[in-house]
C-alpha cells in the first residue's frame, strides 16, 4: 500500500508559532549575529551568549515546567556548559520545522534537544554523542498489537521532521508501506493525545519519549519489544568554522561535566521520566 503522510497542523497554530518565535528571539538575525554559531573563535570567550534552540513539548529533554519555566535534561546540560565557560545562557523555544533556518540566521547557535545525529551528519556540525537512543513504537496496552508485523493496516503517527519519520521513510520504509496511514503532527504530546483518543493505533517516537509517557501513564501504554532503530543524541551546530569551534568547546565542557559527576547528577534528576544514566549515557 502506498504510504500517505498527512501533516496535522492548523494554519492558525502555525501563525501563532511564527509570532511566538519573533517575540522570543530577542532581536533580528543581524543583531544576534555576533553570538551566532558562525562567529569567529574569539567571540566564544567569557560573556558569549549560548542560545539553545529546543522543542518545549519534548520531555524530558525540553519542556515547560510546573511554574511555567523552560526546563529539561538538555537545557540543564546546556546551562551547566555555559556556566563552566562564563557564558550567558538562553533557552529559545522553536518551531521544529524552522530549526535549520533559525540556526543559519543566528537566532539560535545550536540545537540541543534530544537531537539524533545519525542521518544528519552532512547537514550539521555535531558534538560528540552523549546519549544512546532508539526509535520505538508505543501502542495502547490493550490494543492487541504485540509486534511490528501487527502494525499492518494500522494508523501510525510521529512528529514532523523527526528521527522516527526519517527511519520510516528510509530503513523501515517497507514496514511503513504496510500501514493504513502514516500521519505526522507538530509535537509528541499531541501525538499521544491522538493515541489516547483512539484516532491512531500507534506512535513512533524516541525511546526517551516512550519512557516518559509510560512513566506518566503506567497502565495506559505498552512499548513494542523490537525497536525501529538505534542511534545517538548530540548537539547540532551549523557547519561554519565558528560552529566547529563551538562544538569543540562543548565537547570539552561535557567531558568536564562527566568527570565532575555533574552529568550523572543531571540525568538522575530526570530518572522519574525514564532517564537511566548507566544505560543511556555514552560519553565517558
């Protein structure tokens, strides 16, 4: 069956998202150029502004906390790196579809948000990988779907421009061809709302997202044993000389966080969301 990808997004939501980006950017691309990933190496000294682009609906890596604050494992790591280097830190919520344009124009200088590096190496300068991840399938616990083969004739949903979508359009395209339909949506919170409502049969997502959703809804969901793929998270920068230098500094800083125990402390903070330092952290 020919795969059909349906993007679920209202025009008004896109307009509001664009307006929010303008409001949160703190200025035009030209005014932030001195702190962009394309800046010269000497700009990365004390006082440099590390502006992290993230999806604020991507727990536990980036989300809105109970007090309305931006929080998450990756934001904590980025803030710790900024503190080590005497940098200013800013968390910039973005429309995931707009991440490349925002990175290139200097509105953000990195993408640090459960960002899969495999398959994207030609498009970004990446830090060293720091977290192991998998793309998995989550279904309702009582769905009767127990294997990837059971997804034949079912409706599966995933996030727009996600690693899961890349896999289903690439290495797992034959599997996706067996679906009744493959839908895409703006964020995973809404994807799981669609699953809960019975509008779709399964969600294809990152292992961390599956762990978070199942921790919050222990009896509602089940994860299929067989993963779609295995991969790694890394920090993405643009491919300029400045982006490469910034990646090197972040690598050194992450290594310092590991040796000091700070990286484990941050991961342990999100253990209730399904994060396991010993099982998932790969940077030594």
